[in-house]
C-alpha cells in the first residue's frame, strides 16, 4: 500500500510502498478514506519522541483516520466490514499510522461509527483535535456567563474548543491575528466571539474586555505564565501543552493538564454534534496522499484549522 513514511528520525517524510497491515485479535482493518495532520506527527518527524516511544521503521505516520472497515480481527464485537468509522490510531508504538491506504486500530478504543450526515473528510479531522478540545473544555468546565480565553483559537483544537465553550454559554475571547485569522475565528460560531491579537499587547486587550480577570484559559498555544497572569483568583487553565499544577507559581489557580482521550463515547458525541450541524469541523485545506509531504509543509507554516489528506 502507499503510505507516508519515515525510515529514520529526524527526517523528512516521503510517500512510499509498504506492506499493508493485517488485523490482530480485537482489531479492525480500516480502508482509509481520509486522515489529517496533527502537531504530534511533526513531533515524530522531528525525532522529539525518540527514547519516549518505540519507533518501528518504516514508520507510517498519522493519528487521525476515517474510512470503511475492511476486515475485523478475532473477537471483535460491534463493528462489521463495510461500516464507516473514524477515530485516532492509538498504539503503544510509533509506526502503524493512518496516513496510508490501510490502518489497523483497536476495536475497543479510539474508534467510533460515522453517523449519517457527517462527511468522511470532516470525520477524519475530528479525532485527535476534537478529543483534545472536548477534554479541555470539560476539564475547565466554563459555566454560562463565565469568560474563557482560547489561546490558539486558530488551530485545529482551538477552532473546535471555541465552539464547544460558546455552546456552554461562556463568553469567548479568542486569539487570532487581524484579517483572515480573525475572520476565521468569528465565523466558527453564531455566538459573539471577541478576538484578541496575540501578536500585539495581549494583556491590555484581554484586560480591556475582562478587567476583573478571566475565569478560564484554554492553553493550546502561547506563553503559559502570561496566560495564568490573566486569570482571576480561583480561575482554571486547561493545557494541552504540558502545563502542570506544580509548574505554576501563582496561587489560587487550578491547572488541568490534558492528554487527549479518544474513547468511543467522546468520539461519538463529537460526531453527533458535527452531524447535527452544531459543531463545524474547520477543514481549510485538503491534499492527496501523494501530496502528504506538502500537507506537512503547509501545517508547519501555520494553516488555519485542520488540514486533511485524502486517500485514493
Ligand atoms: N496533549 C494532547 O493530548 C494534545 C492533543 C492535540 C494537540 N495537542 C497540542 O495542542 C496544541 C494545539 O494543537 P493544534 O492541532 O490546534 O495545533 P495547530 O493547528 O498548530 O494550532 C496552533 C495555533 O496556535 C496559533 N498560535 C501560535 N502562537 C500563538 C500564540 N503565541 N498565541 C496564540 N496563538 C498562537 C497558531 O497560529 P499561527 O499559525 O498564526 O502561528 C496556530 O493557529 C499543539 O501544540 C498540539 O501539539 C496536544
């Protein structure tokens, strides 16, 4: 099969011919229709995860997938060949990724059915980013009327988190540079979103909107200590970037470190919201599998929202 691969790290990924995987007990073989690019994939190519996880070469990249069940392994319940599924290819090693024509995934974790009304390309952009967004919003739990600053609102996680926070009735402040980025963020939801330019004086802009301090920060980009400084006493910060309670010196602030947990319940909830039109999946660019290296290059330069990669 064709796949986006690495033969060593760090190195530039290339599309190559590799053996297709076969499903083991409890696994699904998925014929991938689309995948999407995440920061995690770039971390793998950069060699940053060496020594932290086993790397199996040729290493097939890619976490997110959407497609059709091609075959099921022994003992699989709840899925059958021909069904449309999506999710995150979670494995205890790096190498069996989803930027490929086929991927094997555990039937019990990281996969859910694609409901009617959800486009397969949108489904492929929802797994990791959607889960990270949902987990962040649930952990910090903004209440109706509270103020939430989404730092990194222009990215895949942020664009979904803005919508999930607004849907809870929170007042959303979102980071974006003026122009296209700001328009993208305000176009995500019908709710009012206040845009602040992170490349200018962020503190002044946020204080102008919330002089009493903000209730919740979703830390998806930017300087954590600056963001913590914008919280009111008793505020909460959810971080996908490794911030922990121990590293925050300011008292009276609760830190929620987020490790995305793509369990079937969360994936199913996200898919239902997207299928019902209550969550817009922010796909802004699509490449073919043969062009996947270009998709990575585009992601690196800061494309808005999600970049998807479609398979033949
Ligand atoms: N812990 C987990 O389980 C988990 C799961 C998913 C993602 N993550 C991490 O969470 C982060 C967000 O993920 P993502 O997929 O949304 O990444 P992304 O698509 O790269 O988005 C990051 C966004 O942040 C913006 N940005 C850069 N510097 C900023 C600043 N100082 N203030 C505000 N915004 C800034 C970028 O805009 P420009 O393009 O203008 O630079 C970009 O739009 C990534 O670091 C990712 O690796 C962690």
